[in-house]
C-alpha cells in the first residue's frame, strides 16, 4: 500500500517536472525560518524599528516551495494555481492578523 502511494507521489513529480521530495523539503525546511522571521518582525515592530526586511523574509519563506514549483514545474494545471493562490491569500491574511495581535499584545 505504501509503495503504491510512493509510486503515485513520484509519478506526479515526473508529470509536472518537479521532485516531490525537494518540494516537501523546501516546504518543511522553510517553517523554522518563517517563524524566526515572524518573531523578528514582532520584536522590531514592538521596538519601533523597521519591519521591511523581516516582512520580506517571512513572505519569501512562506512562498518558497511554490516558487520552486513555479520555476521548475511544467504543465501545472490551472486549478492548481488557483488553489495555491487561495491558500497563499488565506495564509497571508491569517499570518497578518496573528502577527498584528502579537505586536499589540501587552
């Protein structure tokens, strides 16, 4: 059963020109960097310093796996891009809301 799932998973990579393991590694590997960037952003905002760099870094880490998909992928169906756009939009709004709460927390 697991071998069948693994075979299917790898076939998606061949079909779309990306390595699913690399995509997964980027996706999971970016999480700690994203969290550190958010922490830096909150700390900078509370101290009244510029938040441009930590915001840009957090955004980069947030979409890094999808950047890999955009650069290395081919023949990606339109529905995947629509789904990813919705995911990124929801995630961005959620992250902004939560970050603002953390900044304004006493």
